[in-house]
């Protein structure tokens, strides 16, 4: 019970502290962007050309997305008009986490 309440209270504070306003595929919302988390997760994995992947992990509040929207691996999304491919997505109770690979500079 206490852990659940603590997580609920920390979530807004965490987002208020670290989130940035972005344009996510035409939707204005706040998100936490982490290139470091992506690098740690994928630094030893290469794509078909042998080049190291570049991208970011994006954490979004589920309630900020349109109801029923599902974002799946393989889909293309944009953040601030830069195009990415979703390589992994996970949905928690209130957070959507996306691993995004950059599709060019």
C-alpha cells in the first residue's frame, strides 16, 4: 500500500523535474528523453550494416496519448520533426516507454 502511494506521488514529481515539452508525431506533450539509457541498452547490438544504433528511450505518460493508441515495434514516429523507428515498446500502469532508433541525422 505505502509503496503504491509513494510511486503515485513520485511519478508527477519525476515528470515535473525531468520532462521536456515535445511534439510527438503531432501531439504536444511532456516526455523524458534519454540517449544515455538507449546507449547503455544497445551499445553492443549492431544493425545489419554493422553500425552502432543511435537513438533514445522516451518515457511518456499514458494519459497524454489518445485513448486506445498502441505504439508497436517497427512503427515510425517523429519527435520534434525528427524521424525514428520504434524498436521496443512497453506499457506500465501509467507510463509508456519507447526505444527509438534514429533514421538519419
